[in-house]
C-alpha cells in the first residue's frame, strides 16, 4: 500500500488582510494560490506553502470576517506543527516576541507553541539536519531560518483506537508510541507531514467550529486511482462512505467524518498549483474555477482588498 501523509490543513480566519499579513510576513510562507471558496464565492480561499505549494506544506484559510470564535473540543484538529532547523528556534522566539505574537507557554529546547491572530494553535519544532532542505525566502526571513513544511498535527478525540485504525489501514501510518493520553502515529520515512498525534479526552465537550478553528485535515493520494483505493478501504474495512469526488482545480477530493468526528479529506497530489499560473507567479492573480469565471466582476467587487 502506498504510504502518504498530510496534504493540507484548512482553517477558518477572520480578516483576510490580517491573515495574509501574518502568514506571509510574520511566518514567511508563500501565498501559492488566491482563489475563492468554491461553495461560498463571496469569501477568499487562501493557500500558503513552500515555493511550489508542495503537499505536506500547505495551510489554507477561509477568511470569514464576521465568524464567531471557535471553541476547542473533541472532534477537531487542535494544533498544527511546522518544521524549522533546530538552530533557528532562538531566531523564531525573538521574531514572535518582536511581532507581539501570543505564545502559549510550551517553550522547550525543540518546540515553540503560539497562536495566530485568530487564536489558531500553531507550533514550530526544531529538527536537526534539515538546514539543507529547500526553503522559500520572502525577503524578511533568511532561508536558513525559514519554515520547511509540516511536522505534523494533533487531533483531540474521545477514543484513539477507531481513528488510529483509519490512519493505519487507509493512510499507511504506524503506531509510534504513547505518552500519557497522546498516541502518536507516523508514516515511516516521511519527513513532511508524516505525524498525527491523537490526544484522548474522553467525555470532553465537542468542538464548535468558528474563527481560529481547523475546518478539515487532508491526506495525500498520489492520483485518482490511489484515492479510489482509499475510498474502497474505508467502505470495505470500516463501513465509512465518502462524498463523491469534487474537483478543486489543484487537486481532486473526497470527504468523510472519521470515527472521532474530525472532518477528513483525501486530496490528490495532481495536478498541483501551477496548473493555471506559472510557478514564478503563484498567488499573484485571483484565480476562479470555470463555473465562476462569468461572475468575476461581481466576485471581485464583493471581496475585501488584500493590499
């Protein structure tokens, strides 16, 4: 079975301009695609990642300015962790202080936890030996300190076993240890987005989606055939049926609720973000799917200014 890790994480933000400023300037990610929510074209869908928008680096947002704050709880992704060179944690600690970013008290030798302006939980983990990996340089953050994609994510669930079974059987993760009520699952040999931690909080209140919440977690499928094999495994081995495949222009997706109630997506690696823009121009123009192109003038007039 092909083993694949995280494709992307999609969350809910408030003000689009504030979101863009934080992720491109403060954290130094590249805006790789500026489009709209295909189901709500009055709102942006902003994609951030590495230079190419590689799977395993992509964090996306639906900025809904009037969204109420979310409430943490079970059935939701609780923390998204990025990779940086271990020697860069001092740089990042000072940078976040200088930018007034709220840290959340989990500062250790290898991990720095903080929140974005909408309250989304993030962390940077310092890893040795990744200094030579490619990095996007935004003009403010030197490439030597830049973020190198996802390390992993943590989910809050009532019971680790059924979710762990999906991770293992469908996505190729393997149990990689336990510390207290946290169960780690990891894709062997995968550096980018290869870790999912399941934090068990039996009896805790369910999450309430809102500003600062994660909407869904997407896992990689190399292509349509690989995706359909995962769909088959879900149905035959776990009694779970996905949505029909949806064309998101840059990948093709199916969705389902896993047993812990987190919304999972399976997204193909193909065709990628350069399908409608040159690699050097990623994120510069507002891109619309064909079925919305005829409404471009109305959509552009309704969207808030980003610059």
